[in-house]
C-alpha cells in the first residue's frame, strides 16, 4: 500500500508505466532523428530541421518544468525566480559561444562601447569549455544556495518567498540590462558561430544539441524520480504538507529545502545552457518576472506533484504558445490568462489529476 | 504627420519639464496660460456634435470602453484636440492683437517681400521700434504662418483654425481668391528672429511671457540690447523676471571696460548666487601663460572669488534640497502605487498580481475622462482631472469587485493559487487594454494649471504635476485613513481581518466585507493610476513596472500596516534619490532590493512591527 502510494505521488507506475517511459524515450531519441534524417523530405512523416530544433527547445523547457516541480510540487516552495537561473545558465553558455566566435582577437561591439579593446577579466576563462560547463552548474547553484540559505534560515515561506524570488529575477534583469555589466546589455548575446569547433547553424550540430537536450531531460527525470521516491523525497513532501511537524520530529528542514532548491536551480541552469545554442540568442528578457510565472503555469497545468505532469504541462503550454502566437498573436495573452484562472479554479491537480479522476483512482488525498 | 506631431510634442512647454523632472533638477520652462476662447470651443462642439451630441456621459464612457477600434480612432482625434487646448494659451495671445500703431505697422508692412535681406532689415527695424504688439507677427513668421498677398497686405494665419487676418489693421480676411506667398524664412532670419522676439517679449504684459523671454536672455544676452535690458529691469515688477534680467545685465557688464562696473556686476552675481554664472566668474581667476591674471583689477578678482564660493554654497544647499524633494516626489509616486496593495495584500493577505493592471485601468480611465471632456465639454477641459479621480475610483473598484466575486473568493485558502490566478487576470486585463486602446502609449495632456512648474528656491523647481502628486498622495492617505478608522466599513474590515470567526459571530458578514475591502483597495489603486497618468507614459504595460516595487514597499513597511507603507515608500524614494547620483538609477534599484531582502532577514515584520496578540500568526 505504501509503495503504491509513493508510486502515485511520484506520478509513476508499475511495469506498464515503465514500458510507456521506454516508448517515450525511444520516440524522442530514435524516432525523431530517424524521421528527420532517414525519411525523405517529401514524406508527410518527415520532421524538418526547424521542428527538430523546436522540439529540442521544448525539451529544455520541460527540464525547467521538472526542476520547478521538484521545488514547488514536492517541497511546496513556489519560486517565481526560476527564469533567473535558467537565464544565468544561458548566459554562461552564451559567453562561451561569444568568446569563441571572436577567436581572432577581436571583441564584440558591446565591449568596445565600454571603452576597452580587450575582454574583461571575467570573460577570459569562458574560452575553455570545461570551465563553462562547471559554471553552468555553479553560477545558478551558488546564487540559489546563498539566496536560499538566507531566505530559508529566516523561514521566509509561501507567498513571501514567491515575492522575493520575483524581486530576485527582476533585480537580475535590471542588472543585465545595463550595458556596464558587460554581457551585452539589452540586446544580450547573439551571433554565435561555433560550439566546440562545430558551427552552431549546422544541421548536424543541431541534431546533436537536440539529442543532448533529450538526454538531459531523461536524466533529469530519472534523477528527480530517484529523489522523490527516496526517503529524502518523503521528507520533502512532509515539509510541503506540515513543515512545523517535520521540525518537531527532529528534522532540520533548512538542509532539505536548501538541497532541493539548489539542485532545482542547477537543473534550470543546464536547461538554459542547452536552450541558448538552439535559439541563438540570450537576453535579459528571459529574466522578466512574466517568464518565470509562466513556468509555474506549465507545472500547474500538468499537475504539480507529478513529474509526468510537469513534462506534459511544459509541452502543452509551449506547444499552444507556438501555435497561437503564430496564428492569432493577439489572442495569446487572453489564452494564457484564462489558462491561469481555469487551472487554479477548476484543475487544482492539473491534467494528470483529470486523468486520475477519470480512472477513478484519484480523489483527494 | 508623425514627425510633425513629435515636433509639436517637443515644443509643447510642459513636455520638457516633465522629462527633465525624472532626471534631475529642471529649469523653469515657459508656461502659457489657458484662456482658450469660447468661440473655438464652440467650433469643436459643432464638429463633434454631429456624431455624439445626443449621447450622455455614461454611454460615452461605455462607448469609449467597449467600442474597440472606433473608440481608438475617436480617442486619437480627441487626443489631438486635448493637445490643442493645452496649447491654446499661446495662440490666444495672437488673437489679442487688434491693429498695429503707426510706426510698427509701417515696419511690419515691409515684411511683404520675397527678399530675405529685406525681411531681415524689417526685423531689425522692429527691434529698434520695440513695440510688443509686433510679437504675434514675428511669431507667425517664425512658425511659417505669415503670408502676404498680391496687394502686399501682411496676413497672419491663426494656428488653430487657419483663418487669416490682416496683421496691420487686425481685420479678418477671407482666404478665397487670394494669391498668398510666404516671406522667406532662411536660417539667418531664424537666427535674428529669436533674440528680437525675446527682447520684445520682456515688455509683454503677461508675466509668463516675460519670464520665458528673460530666461532666454539670461542664457544668451546680446551686448546690443543692454540699454533695453536696463529699461526693462527698471519697469519690472515680477521678482523672478527681474532676477533673470539682472543676470542678463550682469553677464553683459562683466565684459565692460570699466573696472568699477565689472566689480558691480561681479557683486551683483554674488548676491544673486546664480550657478549658471559660475563659469563666467571663473574666467576672472584664470592666469595666462606668464602667470599674470587675465583680470587686472585685484578687487574684482576678490569679489569673484567670494561670489564663486557663495554660489557653491548655494549649489550644495539646493542640491541637497532638490534630492530631498525629488525623493519625496518619487516616494509619493511609490506610495500611490502601493497603497491599494497595502490594503489588498496587507489587510486581506491576498497576493494580487493584477495590482499593476488596476493602476493601468485608473490611468486609462483618466484618459477616457479626458477625451470625454474634449468631446463634450471642452470649456471645462482644465477640470477633467477633478472628474477623473472619482471615475477612476469607481471603475477600478468595480473591476476589483468583479475579480473578487468571480475568482479570488474561491481561492482564499490557497494563497499561491491566488497569486497565479491574479497573474492570469493581469494578463487578460493588459491584453484587453491593448485591444481597446492599441499597443502604443496614449497621450494624456495635463491641464494647464497642472503642467507648469513651481520654484521652491533658486535652482530647485519642481513641475507642478510632481507637487500635485505629492499633495494627492497625502489626500489618498487621508482618504484611506478615514475609510479605515472612521467608517463602519473600516471597522468591519479591521474586525474581519483580526478575527474572522469572531467578527462573523458578531453579525458581520465577512464574505461581503471581503468584497468591499477588495473593491476599496482596487479603487485606491485606481487613484494611484490617475496620478501616474500625469507623470509617466500610459500604455498597456504601465502596471508591470510598479508591481515589484509596490510589493517591496508593502513588505518593507510591514504587512498589514498602512502607516508603515507610507514611511517605507517615502523612505525608499528619498533613499534611492540620494543613492542615484553615486551608483546610477538601475544599480540604485538593485541595491535597494538587496537592502530590503537583508532588512527583512533582520526584521521580518517590517519597519513597524505590530505588537500585541495579533502580531504573530
């Protein structure tokens, strides 16, 4: 009974679920590339390059949704600042790409505007990929650790925490909008040429980026699943449901919260770093509070507290966004706004909850 | 068209003031009084009456709100008219001229020529005659509204309705059948026109015109008109104008051959302590290559030294004062933006992410009211703001009540969901505003009495709208205080917020109190929107810029504590104004965020912690 309950909390499954999982993995890792590469372009099953890249981007956003679900759905801490971590990862990758796009000793215009003709000190180490890879984890991770430490230590909770995370991303956005910050000001970083010696515009590189994104999501899913089904995950859920009681039982919630919060920020950083070479641009707009709140609705729509729900929510909302903004750009905000209201009023457990209700195994827990 | 509007917008007196006021101390700009003539108002009325004269105010409001695209075009033309009303004062002085006296009339007649040299000579002759009645003609020349016909009559075109009148006799002239040409308006002519207009204007009857002219002369005095300046100085009764004229005279006298006059001039400057003359004084203390002073007279040099230090003292004082005043002004903007939130979030603990959009609705309501005034009561245009205040309160209050009844009341037990749902509402409201009014900013023209500037002391002047916002903030705080402590609603609100069950047991309908509290909070946000509409651009994204700031104010002030919000808003405003020169505006804001987050670590209850049993939950 207990095991079944854990499985349900994790949004996971018995053998049939594992089969579904493997099928999804196969579809993403094998079917999509095959449809892209092997099937002839005339066929209706052919997946064009742009769609592959789009799917790659969605996979990155799905990883963000997983990260947010870990912290919100399982630990009960709503963050409205995950866009900042996502963008930081993106900026780290963007700096690496920019640094190596000017390998011949030149510097981009925005650095010249600062009145210097050489790379500022903090740009220098980004020429090495290993350093960049480290920073993708460390920059969002350290920021989240410090921020989380101070916030959780003084027991800032609930909506207050949500608001200060929003202030965090807003402040970061203002900081990155300044030209003097030295990372491109309001235009951000763009015009990337090469990644590890391969042209970023090349179809092969695109495919590789897609595959890496897919692997990152699969890895992230498995890691999150491992966490939420472990003892640690049960403490997290307990913190969500009754923090004081957890504290009285002898656990120190600070450590658990801090761990999962930092991990979540790092996952976001990875997602951002994979997202940027696929879109070709990173600018402070990614840190706008609106972006971060939108992330929350992915998770809410899918069903928080279920990892599958987070993935599904990210896919559904972003798919709709791509479609609606292409066909009726004026309607998208109405649509998104209505989504927020409908989900909170009528679908508190998201799409997954809807399925569970249909299958009769849901109900209030 | 676009360029012309931009040009006009920049020329409009209030605009430069307004933008300057965000950056730092501003210069007193010329302001023209409104006395738009009644006959022009009736022209508008007749024009607009064709399609709207029977509809009353309410339907007009509904029309403006509901009729998407036609509403927007209607709004656009109304905007232009609003602007024209605001410009009215300038043209009114044109209309005032009735014929011109003998010599002036004769010289003005010489403007009917195609030769630019002759035009220039005529301008110079007008300067010598020195008759302020010639001003409308010169201004018409400057704006390209001056014509002459085949009979060499000089004709002035009215800027508002394009009617023509004879510049010399003042009679109206029919445009039909006339062969009109313009006198040439080359750059040399423009250059010679400006000072002439300026020096004629210092004799004008209108103080505002004189002040504008004196301002110009104090910046760019010309040696040739020194005697006229001294004449004007003797006649001048207005303190500010005569101060400016004394600056102009002293500046010219600094170059005098006579050391005594130079000394006088330096001492005058020391007494006036005008910082714009510091540069001219420093010249006296410079040495040439041999180490000898360029100024031979030691007394003059000492006086200059004394005057400079006096000026510097004054500058320091005025910088301090202006930082303080600007900080207060910024703080009161923050306060107005945050007060509604202090009620909704502070008292009800509802996270209303649509708060910024309530501000926006208040601002757009002001816009609609402005246009209704232009369309239906142009003669009362100057008072539209007075009507906008209750209108904004009611409209935003109604929107708030609809929000509360429709969505928020279902979510009281789930604060995080409330946050997301209200964010959704904010997106919908924003897009609705964009659909009705367009994505561009709408133009709100401050009424005449609200667009000048007030001089607090030399070098510290504040645009009237900023002063108005400070006063308005006090008014709104007073209103909220009255509402909360002196009305039955306030009593019930406080009772429900302190102990919901107990209040309900005593017969207070908690459910209904929630609705009215939310409505009142939203209405107060609408009032903030009215104030914002006068000092920032009004567009669909107006609210977004204030949402985070507002939350910071409320959290810093202590949730549930309105007095705390007042203190924290004003404090934040002043603090960031003092920080800005050191760090720049953006970094100042970031530092403040960091400071607030650290402050909350130290004092989670805000500046004023509530004491007693209700303090801790």
